[in-house]
């Protein structure tokens, strides 16, 4: 029985470690109408690997929404973004686990587990705030260096213990794009992925 419970516990831990549950809060504001199904171009944030991955993720999500990728000089909408870790809260505490001993009962002939004490363990976890900001700009106005180019902007924020922002960016961006063109304040989106 013990080995079966241990096996189930190991499977559960493996499943939870391999899965990511991302809860993102999205706030957005619409300055002007964003035409659905128009053409777009994503400006790279910088030359980093992470930036290139985010450009690809944004492009894939927009294509799923019916937008078409174009060169900078031909796009209706030009998209800029930033992705960063904001702060980090460290949580310190202790957790107690029972110490169990097998006790043989001669009258029944069976052994049972009995709690004989508790063992304390200290832990420390840091929770990071991951944030992605996206702006949709009017392509013609931006290329002409005019003012008032922003059509729509949004920010998605997600907290978690992993410091790897790229691991959660796809879920954050998908949540942001569920709000395209809308004014929304603190809309919650939950994504569960392997």
C-alpha cells in the first residue's frame, strides 16, 4: 500500500511540475478603432533571443485572429512591445510534516502508522511579477512621424515563482489578444498548459 501511495504522489508531483497554470490580469484602453483582420508588423524590442521569440509569438497569435503579417512599409498596424520582470517578493516560512512510525498490534497481527511527532522545515520562495505591454500603432501615421499614433494598448501581468518570463509569455499574450480593441480594466484570464 505504501509503494502505491508513493507512486501516486510521484506521478502527481511530476504532473504539477510539468504543467503551468498562468493567471493573467489584463488592462487595456482603446484610443481609436482597431480594424479586425488588417495587416501588421511587429517591431523587435531589441536583438535578444527573447525579443525574437516574443515577436514570433505575437505574430502567431495575431494570425490566429485573422491578421496578416506584412513588411514595415506596408502594414496597417505596427506593433511595439516590452516584456519584463517587475520586482520580486520573497516569502519565508516553515512547514511541519508528521513523523510516522509503524506500530505492530499483536492482537490483530497488523501494523499501522502512528504519528509520533513533527519535523519542521524552512522554505523560501520568490514570487515574480511578469509583465507584457503591447501597443498597436497606426502604420501610416507612425511612418510619417505624426503624433497620436496609438490605436490600442494593453498590459498583461502574471505572478509566479519562475523567473523565466519566456515560459509564460505565450499565455500572457494570448490573454492580451482576447481583449483586442476593448477598454478593459483588470480582466482575469486563466491558462493551463503543459
